[in-house]
């Protein structure tokens, strides 16, 4: 049985007519017309791009395509893309042909995100360089590209993406086959690039792309996470781009740092450099080396507009760094500090961390609009060196009257006296206590009258039992209560304490 089709006619003056009656199309991507009377006098210029694309793709005579391209600039551009589509489709693998057809349907595509699991589930094979070539050829107006766990993508594929001149954001998560050469092609080809996120790109070891990225001075959001070929000293190549950055994240692979860096890159090994980073609003550093007046140590005192700060296991961080930062970043709203508490490997002989309550008191004094605070220590029984005490934490709580969230993780100095001090935090909405063994039932009963408290999380706390949580019974104040791995708290003891309760009891951490 022959399939019905809609026959669409048109003339070069731009008027569209339908010489046949309305029929339902049985072919994919064919045009379905529901009311021919309404469309009989419609101008071709009024049709959306995807319909015009379908019409143009049905033309096979070169002279017709040439005539179409002369009607208007819009028709010329669409016809050019249609020809490119036909060229790309020749001799393709069936999977690539499906990708080509998909891109042809969305010729104005602006954003592409490809995940390994979803892509393989749909097409049966990984995305490769040829797939990126198809996407770049048929969707030249791409602005954002995201690739996750695409192990078949190489520098050749990134070279294809470089042809998308309007590309503004690239996010690569575990694309291990690309190198600095591929990134260099994107940086030099896409002059409007403002967002770049690299995570677990293990073979990116050339810093030339950082130099050219800095020369563009358009980058506003840069994240480099666990790319072991890039060290803190390479970041100096950004040059004047620092003055445009608004968000910056840098995470060193912890295995790479502890196993290699101490022998190859000392705390005093960086060259002097002057970094202008006054526009930074968000700064996140993980497993980094902080050296006074060098490298990343130049950043902290110069952040005048910082809103969010996350410092996780930053070696060499001192009171002086945090005090200067607090004095300049008075608009800070989010602070997360994770400090080392134990070292399984030897540390440099000249390493002498100098974090104390002075840092927290300075933050309480200058950053009075602080809303979220997270203080934690790394795995270990007790702090390796003297650090924050209960006095400093209480100064922070009492000085920041707008504090809405407090997270304490392995802060062994925090006890019931600290819980009593929290009673002055009238704006506190969320409290998380993780492995704080000195907090008991008495401490939990002290905070039951906090007027704004809505969310409570208690994890691996040995001193809190059902009796301590019973203080919230009948208050109808808590919206969520999360209990994790606390040996003295039962699931029955959490019932009726909050609108949403999550309970888990896995005591393997005790053994």
C-alpha cells in the first residue's frame, strides 16, 4: 500500500500553496497540514525554520536550490545548511546517520549535553569524533557543549567543535583522551568562550591553552578539577584574565598531590606574581598549596566582591590569609572550611599550619552578613595540630546575626555549651551535626526554642539518643529531620518529630 504524503508547492515570490487536500503523513519528518484553507495564502516567510528545512530537504535539483538561495538572506542561510546536511550524510554509519537526522531537525540548536550512559543506551555505541563533526557541521550556532564520560573523543573532535564560532561554554567531565592541544584549538577558534569546566581530563598537560585563554579576557567561569597535568603554577598563565573571572574552582587530585607534589613542587617553589582578581564572586580551592604572596596565596587578600568561599584541605593556609580576606570581602555570605586533622604520609619539614580562632573572630567582625557556615576536619581521631576551638566557633555564631545554616563535621571541641550559645542565633534555619561526640541530649533540648529552626541533621553522634530528640515532639516546627548512623537513636524515636523524616542506621563506621 502506497504511503500518503503531503505535497507542498511554492514559488520564488514566497507564497505557499497546497495543491492537494489535507492528508496525514506516514513518513517521519514529512510535513503535516491540517487546514489547507488557512495556509493557502500564507507567506513562506511566516513559516518557522524547521518547516522550511523540511521543504528544502525535499528538493533534489541543484537549479531549484540555487533559485531558493536567491530569495532572501534567510533562505540563503537555510539552503546552505541544508546542503551541508546532505554532504555530511553521505557514507555515514547508521548511528551517525541517526545523529545527522536529529541535528537536521534542530538546526537552531544552542545547547548539547551528552552523557555516556544515555548515549550508549540510545545508539548502542559511544559518541566519537565523527559524531562531534556532525554536530558542529549541522548546528553551527552552538553556544554550550557538555560531554560526560565520552572516552572516544580526542583532539580531532575538539577541532571540529572549534568551527562553532559562537561557542560560549564547554563542560568536559572525564574525557580522558583529549589533551592541551585540543583545548588550544577551541580557545583559539571560539573567541566568545566565557565558561570552561574540566573534570578528570587526565591527559591535559599543556598550559599553552591557559595562556591564550587569558589573552581573550572573556572567561568568567573557570573550573579545573582533578586534572593532574595542571598545577597551581600553571594558573599564572591566565594573566589578565584573572581580572574578569567571577567564578573559579581548582581541585588537585589528592593522590597526585600527596604522592608527587611534595617532592617536585615545594611551598616556596612558585615564582612571584601579581594577581588582580577583584571581580571574583565565588572561589573554591581543594587540596591546593597556599604560599604567602605567591601563586594562589595572592588571590585571597584581593577578593573584594567575594560572596562564596570554599577552602578544602588547603595546605599552608594561615590566619593571615583569612584575616585579610575577611577585611576585604565584607559581602561574604557562604563560607566552608575543611581543615586537615591527620596525615598518613609525611609532610614537608617547613610546613607549619597556623590556623586558629583569630581567623574565625576576624570573619565574625567583618563579614556580618554571613548566612551559611560549614566547618569540618578531615578523617582522623583528633586534630593533628591546634586549630579552631569552641571559643572561635562561638564568636562566629554570636557575631553573624544573619546566620541561617551551620554545619559542623568532626568538630570535636563543640559540646553542649556550644549548643547553648546557638540559642542567640534567631535566624538559624538549618543545623547539621556530623560526628560531634561531645553533644548530648541536654544540648539538643537547649535548641528546641530556636524560632527559625526548620531542618536538623544528626549523623554519627554518640551522645544523642531518643530522649534528646523528644524535645521536638509536638512543636510542629521542623520541616525535615535526618538521622544517620547514630547508635542511640531508634527509628521509632524519630516518628512524629518533623514533616519529613529520613532514618538510616549503619554502624559499620564504629568498627
